[in-house]
C-alpha cells in the first residue's frame, strides 16, 4: 500500500484505532518527507506531523488501512 495525500486512514494501536487524513506533504526543504495528518476523534480534530519513514513502518507492520469517507464519518460521529 502506498500512502497518499488526501486519503483517509485508520491506524491500529494496541487498544484503540486512530482515524486521520493526510492533508499535505513537504517534499523539499528543511521539513522534507514530513506529512501533515489531520487526526479526528469524538473530542475534536488536530493537526499532527509525521515523518515518511514512520508512515512506511506502519504500512509494513500492517497497522494502517485506508478507509472510505462514509465509514470515517460514522466513526467520528460515534
């Protein structure tokens, strides 16, 4: 799986799942290979930076899966 800007993903942690969208990525400059994630939960939304290597590790460890918008909306609204 290749992680793409504009897609919604679910990260599976030990005891919970985190829903996020990749808003944009820096390809040049000081912040090269940093992705900006918009993390969603019932408590609100916030932006969070993650390095490309971290996203690739999550994919390799099968902790990350792409989700459809309707499923994400259901999960956010609880």
